[in-house]
């Protein structure tokens, strides 16, 4: 791997982990009171729980698509958003956050393991590079929404 390629991989990893110019998902969720996970402030259509679960489902789908030609994506958009506004319990919340972190780490390992420019054989033009950028963009977008909801709920540590 040449130096420029390694530099790109390193920057993609930073992007996937979040931060830099904005809050990470960990920052956005840190210290969130459990009783606010399912609140939909000001008639917004989603709660922090629904956003976190949506991040998990979408990231999982992109990871599985990237590595498995037999993967069947959920139905869009219904299966990418949980119906319930709150997690069933702390265990469900913790499982979602753990899977987000585990799947991100697995995607980073995939990113390091091969040609990021090569088309994914079972796709229609996608590459690992494209999937990395899509995951990072998607997660950053919804992380910002979580921060906004926390601000509206008076639960952001400004």
C-alpha cells in the first residue's frame, strides 16, 4: 500500500469514527438521561432512540452489503426505522449502541483489508470507498439530529 493510499484509509477511519469538526455519536449520546430516549420534542417525527436504532440498522445494512453477496437489505423505508419511540429497556438501548460500535469497527477492518476502489462484485457500481463515505455521511447527519433533539429537550451539555 503506497503512502497516499494509507493516508486516505487513515482519513476515512477518522471520518467513520466521527469528531473533528463536530460531535461524535458517543458525544451525542453521552449522559443522555434514559427517560429522554423516547421523547419526540415539538412534534418531531422521531425520538433519539429511533435515530440511534436507524443508524444501527442502516450501518449494519451497508456493512453486510459490502461483504456478503447474499445479503438481503431491509425494505426501504419501513424496516430502517423502528416503530416504537422508546427502547424496551436499558438492555435494548445498550445492545443498539454496542452494535453500532462493533459494526463500525468491522467496517474499518474491511476498509483496511482490500482494494477500496474496486467495485463490490454483487453491487451495481458501489465500492468500499463509496460505502465508507456513505456510512460516515449518514451517521454524521443523524448524529447532528440527536444533538438538536437534546438541545430541544434541554439535555445538551453545550
